[in-house]
């Protein structure tokens, strides 16, 4: 939803680092979520 604050979460990246949403506080950030084929969920 546009204009709503996202809950804090963290994800592991492909390079083995873990990034949290709070790491980007105060900066512009675009998040794109998409469903990959052949995956559950």
C-alpha cells in the first residue's frame, strides 16, 4: 500500500550479507516483490 509504513524485516542477499529495512532509514528505497515460477507460495 502506498503511504503506509512497512514493518522492519531483514533478508539475506546473494552475496551472503543480511540487509534490514532499518539499514536504509532516511534514504529513498524501492522494494519490488514478485513471484518466481516453480516456487511454492
